[in-house]
C-alpha cells in the first residue's frame, strides 16, 4: 500500500495518510464496531473485535474483509463511515484514486443462513432456498457468505461441461428474490450481485 501511496499527488497522499493514522488504531476499530457495523457483520467477524483487529490487520483489514475493494479505497470509505472525512473530501479522494464514486459503504447487509435456507437483507428474508434441492444455489450463497459478500466473485460452482449452468443458476436464484439481483458477469466465469432498481 505504501508504494501505491507514493505514486499519488502529494495532497492526495497526505490526506490518505492522515485518514489512515486516524482509523488504523484500536480506537478507530472500536468506533467502527460499535457505531457502524450491524450485528450480522460483527457475527461474521466472530463477535470478537480484538481477534478481528489482530487477525485482519487493524481497522482497514476489517473493512476490507467486510466490504472488499482496494486498501486505499478502504481508507477513504472507513474514514467516511467514521465521520473523519467530509462527503466532498471523500468524493475527491475516490476520484483521485480513479475509482467510482458509488459508495461502497452501502446500507445493505446480506446474510445467508444456510441452516434455515434463508437469504436475508438487513435482517429481512428476501429469498428462501430448499436445501438439498437447490444444488447449484447453495454453493453460490455459501461462497458469497464465506467471502463477506463482495460485489463480484469467481464462479463457485464445481467444474462442469455445461457452459450454461452458472447463467441458469442465476436465473433460478433470481426467481422470487426481492430487493437484490444476481448476474452472470458475461464471461461465464463470474457472478455478481446488486441492489435491484425498481
């Protein structure tokens, strides 16, 4: 990350380094844990802030584990979530990093509860899946849950000669699904999700 910082204009580098100093400490992690994270996110981290802080490499590592993205973007988004950056400064830094200004700290919290066969959004059931019947859906949902719901991931299904299996699984997964949608990435090798636009 320090090499990436060195390649940025000095004002951008200074702003990122300042934000990093303010969040990459136990106090920043504690504030994030108590005031930003949902109970489901804390559960994904083992309900143990100290272990998560040590295991994931501080506040930035925790943010990356939950939200994905790049380390520099994680600094910006975590600092914004902790009210250490203004909205305009956050947009400026994201623009300078060459990334989309669409906020990563979206208010959606997805959770796949395999035992109940329920996909939940912010605690609300948005899709029920019959375990043992939906053989291609369960590995997809398991993989997203294990990786803390990144926006996109590689095809988690076992290898197959059926070139349409991922696309077909996505169609089935979207049946009866509320408020989000899954998409094959167009290459046949990846899957992504997004909040549904009504």
